[in-house]
């Protein structure tokens, strides 16, 4: 099948690789522009671009598909291709109606949730932050609404009690790669199902903001445990010790009853902190300017008194 692939982050690479290895004719890849990274602000290419160039696939990086000269050029580029399908995986831009209507078989999206739940930008993080036990991959025909198109295939993935967003991402990447290959195979054979979404049990996975990452210890230990897992390894939950940022990649819930101010460092093995209800041990941490390490290693090099209040 003649395909244009649109995607940007690592999860999209798995799908692009699966389609390339399945022998589909990938006419072009569209991805987000290179962005400055780290302290040196050196431009870094998106993972999808790196893979596409490695395989000799033409890459386009328009600022917008909808507006101005970039939008016009993108449409003309797509129009010139013998296009049967556009596959979209975490691209980061909304496709306008004129592009949605171009391909013979339409535009197909791989979404990292069991639709209609967790439509939107951050389904992988939000399902864990909300304490869900199951998510999955849905392939769907794209429509003008946000993740509202008719569904094609679904596959559930279990969220285990200690799973982080990074671990779930890797599981979903594998599932998505398999499911998009099967989806295109069924579309080409004319046997792909088409199930309209309902508005029952719908919820949105809002984009993760900086405020989402600041640990509010007045919440319960259960809620914070899920939040920390859901933000690990990126963008990562954090708190402050004496004005210095402390990233928290993983925590453990403590089976204790604490009557102390939320955020107070308490006695225990490692860096243990009182919450609004219950307590957490901050197991996997990184002090501002330092390396990621175990809490016990941090405490060997930095004295944190019992009674210190984080935040």
C-alpha cells in the first residue's frame, strides 16, 4: 500500500518500522520540526525523522498543516503522491479536512488508549495517574473531532501495580506496531470493521503541564504513588528540599498511620515522607544538578533531618 506516515516520538517509530518491514511503500514521512535540546540548545531531530532518514524515506517538517505557506505546500505534496492511506501516530498536529479526504482508504490513527476513554494528548500518563488497571491500543479512521473517528481494531494491555509510564509506553509501542500492520492488511482486503464511537464513558487525557508534576503531599499516598508512576521517567514528578529540586522517578507506599504535617520527612528506611493520608518512601530520585540514584545513596551524601518539610 502507498502510505504517508505522520508521527514524531519514539512510540511512532515502532509503528513506522513495522510498516516499513511489512513492505508497504512509504512515500513520505511528516514529523514535527527539530527542537533545541538540553543546556546547549542544539537542535535535535525527532525519533521518527532519524529512522526515516536511515531508511532513505523523504521527510517533511511543516510548522503547520492548516495555515499559511507551510499548510499549502504540505497539501500539494500529499496531493502529488499516489496516496492510498495516511497513517498517523502521535504526530502532534491536527489534520485539516482537505487532507483527511485525500487518501483512497482515508487516514488511520493509532491511539494509545481504549477509546472512547482517554482521548487527547497524554493517555499513557493519565491512565496510570488515575489508577487504571487496563488500557490498550485503538486504531481508527480519523475524523475532524479529537480522537472521535470510527474504531477499527482494539487490543487491551494490563497496567500492573508497579508499572511506570515509560514501561507502559514500551508495551503499547509493541502492541501498536502489531495492530497497525493488521489494520492496514484488513483495510486492503476490504474486511476492516468500522465501529462508531459513543459518548458513553468518554474522558480526555489533557496535556501534562508543569503544575501536574509538582508533588502535593496533602494528597493521599495512593494518589501520589500513581501520579509519580504516571510521570516517570518523563516529564517526572518533583518536589523541593531547601529550595533545590528533587525529581522522583518511583516511590513505595508505606503501611503506616502518620499524624504529621504533609510533606514532613519521617523516620524509616530511606527517604520517607508523610502524606495527607499515609506515607511514601521516595525510592528513585535525582537531586538538582546530580545523578539519578536510590534514596539511600542520596542520604549517604546529603543530610536530610527528620522533620524537614518538602515542597
